[in-house]
């Protein structure tokens, strides 16, 4: 929010009669108010009052218009009928009297004083009818008062308020050197250094410092002895609890925006430099400083916030004593996120944003809905990780999340739900009942329930689900598993680097490979490697490898690169893990040797064709004596047609 701009409406020469005497609008259609000889009756009302009225006719025009007002507007308050005739009311005991402002006759002045109408603000509250009810105030006096109000409205510069007059009187007593220092060191947007001022004035830096201190003392004393300046400053200070919008204050107190010739800005700017009780920054009046106002607002939000850090804007506005729109703008200026009619009072982290979004929703939300509401935008994975790691959030079902404090049943993976149900039902339950219970509680598919109930650690026999007692058997044999090979005690699985590997995500392993290394239901592994431990965990019905990002970075791999995951089996130490880049086979060797190299076999270069055929058969868990036709058929069954073509060649 920036400071208000100076409006040309405040320049007296640009105001029309209708601007300064708004009640004239009721007389636009006639009859003519200033005489029967007008070519266009009352057209003068739309002209600029400063130019259209010759001084020699001013008193007569004021008397005629006063008679119209007394006759037709007896019950309209003088303050609103003559908005530019009065000095703005101030909290001061030395306010100007009506006589001083309007230059009334001695007789009228005495009558007003005798009836208690001393301050100008008191006269502004009267109507013609109420003035006529005062003792000693007759119709002639009322006509004089109204004519004086019209005269002042059309001749007085509205910027020449008592407040501005006090400032002009103070600066008028300063010499040229002090005036320079006032705008260079005190009332300025860019404070010049002592050295810069010394160069301009042709004096030493030390002398400038002496003059600066003396001028500050002088301005401080003059400011505190100027009742109207002090009252204007009191208005700014009282409004900021601890903040107020300057633009709104200027609308209520136009004098605050009057440009001061002797200052580098309007009156409000000069007051902010003369009064250390408040400051004005970026269009905000703050007490006593911007940092203090921010801290007090922060404390207020902490007091009012809910468990999710939400505060209603209406409560903030009431506590700050400002309109709700201003409260919203102020909190956004301070860096808080405003969401509809609420503000997020906490740090604005991903975790806090999620909590606020769910609290405002009041019901579970899908991950993609939550992700779309995060500001500033974050990656989907960071949002998911925040929800998984924060105890404030739980999964309400397979796709939606909720706040834990709502008491919503916590969703767990299907295979764990099956286990919990079996534990509470003596280890067995009918498949139909299991399906009905799970799809009725959570958003899961019937097909998924039946699949999990008949695989992994569970088995469905004759319509009854129970835990599997026999040793887990992989769904596919090694011979039929694509890209799975062996070389003596080394197992290799060929795969292609993809974005999940680059990001560090876990990924699935073939069931045959899991069985060979010993992973299975209720059995996860931690393997050793040259870059630290490598985990293989069993999730639901399949094995998953932990991240291999460190190997990707170590080898400088990119998406699309071919690699082997190697598992060196050892009955004593267990399996050793590694990731090895796949090398292209030599183009000048026999086709079957090139096929053997494609499996990761290390000694293929020194073999003849028969040796390579036997080694390739064993790599596929076939007898070493297998023919080329058997090997090729096995490769085609695996959908490894390129290797089959090499063998056949």
C-alpha cells in the first residue's frame, strides 16, 4: 500500500459553486437565484467559484444566497452545508472561534459567545432553526452568519487550515540554513549525511552536527507548543493500535495530505518525522515503529489462532480497530497468507499450509486437491512427504487425507487391514464378509481386496481367508523372469534408469529375484554395498528395492541408461549389492557371444561359441547342454526377442 496522492480537488481555484455549496444542487432547475437577467438560469453554479465572481459583487451574491439557504434549508447542519468554511475540528483547548474564522460583527460575536458558541466546531453542528432558538440571536445575525459562511467557502484556501498555518509559522521563523537542514536531515525521504550537508553549506561536518542537534531541539519544542499540529499527530497516533491505513485517515482528515512548501512531502509526512510516537511506512501508520507493529500483530495472531494456525479476519480487524479489508491488506503486507476470510498465523510451511487447508475444508481431501491449494506451489512429492511425516494428518481412505483431531478412522494398506481383521476373528474370515467390511469402511475396490486375500502372506481356500502357512513361492520362476540372469553366485537384473531412480524413489523387484535373495512376506533385507546399506522390503504382495540414487550419482547415470542390479550371494556374509552400468556387446564377436555379454557375463570375451552357448543356458537357469533352439525359445518366452535373434543367428 503506497501513500495517498494529492488530489487537485483540494485546489480552491478548481472547485465549482456546487462543490463548496452542495445544497445549491436542489436549485439547478430554477428559478434563477441571482437575478432574472440570466441567459442560462443558474449555469454559474457549475463554474469555478474562484473565477466567476467579481470581488465588487461578492457581498451582494453572498447575501442573496444566504437568504435562499435561510428560507429553504433551515434544518440542514451548517458543517455539511458549508464543508470548506470551517477549520477541521481538533482535540485542542485553543481552537479558533467563529468570529476569528468568519470575521463576524462585534454584536454577533458577543451574542454567540454569550450563548456558549465559542468553538468553531460548535457552530458547525447548528442548523438555522437551532440558531434562531438561541437567546439574543435574531434573524439578522443568522443572515450575517450564513453570508459569512458562503464568503469563506468561496474565497478561503481550504488548505490554509490552522494546522498548516502553525507549521508555516514555525518554518517561517527559520533562516535559510535551518530550512536547508530541515529538509536535508529531518523532514526528508532521503537523509543526507553530515558530510554532504557540510559541502553544500561550506562548513565542517562537526559544525553541521551542532546545527542539526540545535534545530532538532527547536523543532521539537515548537511542535509540542503548536496545539493544532499536536492534535493532528494525536489523531494519527490514536488510530494506530498498532496500525492504521494512511489512505483511510487522509479521507477522514484531508488536511493531513496537504502539501507543505517547506517540507519534502505532505503534512502527514512532516508529522511522522516530528513525532517519535509513530511512523508512516508504505502507506501504514504504525506505533511506535514498523517492527513493533509487526511483532504486536504476530502476538495477536498467536493468541487468536486455532490448532491449525487459522484466525478469522473479523477477529483480527476488531482487535486492531481497523476495517476487515485493511486487516487483510496489512497481514498480507506482513507476509502472512490470507485464505478467504482467514489468515494463516503460523510459519507458512508446507505442513502448516496443509493443516490450514484441511481445517478450512472441514472434510477429508484428496492429495491432488490439497496440492493444488498450496501457496506458494510445491512439488507433489514434498506435499505427500509432509503429510506422511506429520502426526496431525491421517489417511482417511485410499485417496483422501484428514486431520487426526477429527477422530476419523485411520486408513492402513489393504494387506494390513486384512491382518488386523484376521487377528480379531481368530485367524479366519469369509472372503465375502471381508470384502463387505473393507469396501464399506474405506474407498477400496473389491478386486483389490480379493487379490490381497489370495497372495503374499494370505491365502483364500474354499471362500475362507487365512494366513499362509506354507513357504512363499514366487509367482514366476527365474527361467521365465525377463532380464533376470545369473553367473555362478551372482544374480543380475537388467533395468533402465528412469525419473523415479533419479529422484530417489523406491521401486518394485521381480518376485523370482526376491525369492532367490530371501525376501518375502514378513521378511525384509538389508544388504551391504560399496556405498552403504541397501534395503529390500516386502510391501503388500511384492518386494521393493530402496533408493539407488547414490549409485546413479556415483556412476553419472541419466534417464534411459541401462544398468544391472547385482546381488552376489554368499552363504556366510549374505548378499552383496551393487549397481553396474551395462556395456554394449562387441560388434565383431559371434552373435551368441554378444547375447551372453548382454546378460552382464564378465568372461564372455575369452569363450568360443560352444562355451558361450553353455554359459548362456546356465544364465537362464537351463541345463548347460541345452540347444540353441531351447535357449532361443526361452528368451522369446521372456519377451527378449533381440537376444533370441542373436542366438538363432
